[in-house]
């Protein structure tokens, strides 16, 4: 009797099921390095532009502080005379 039950049901090989892999279609390779190079170039340009802007602001502040100090010196000279 037990022999009939085994013939009706096929036992699956456990190792076969565990080792069975589903293969997915491989995606097309994406051009990562060229995009990274473009991003690096854009970032480098932005950094250079910001550096130039800050240098100009720093020069303007230096000139402004010089003019303020000259005005205060002139006021002191005028008040002494």
C-alpha cells in the first residue's frame, strides 16, 4: 500500500530546488564614468565661480574698511583743527 502512494507522488529533490536560480535579463551598462566626469567639471566650474565672487567681495570689504578708516582719520583731523 505504501508503494502505491509513493508512485503517485514524486518527491522533489531538495537540493535541486535550493540550487535553482531565476536568471534575469541583464540590464544594459550605463555610462557612469562620463556622467561623473561631467558632474565633476560642473562642480569645479561652480567652485571657481564662487571663489571669484568671494575674492571680489573680500576686496570690496577691504576697500570699504580702508575708506571708513580714512574718513574717521579725516574727521579727527578736522575736529582737532
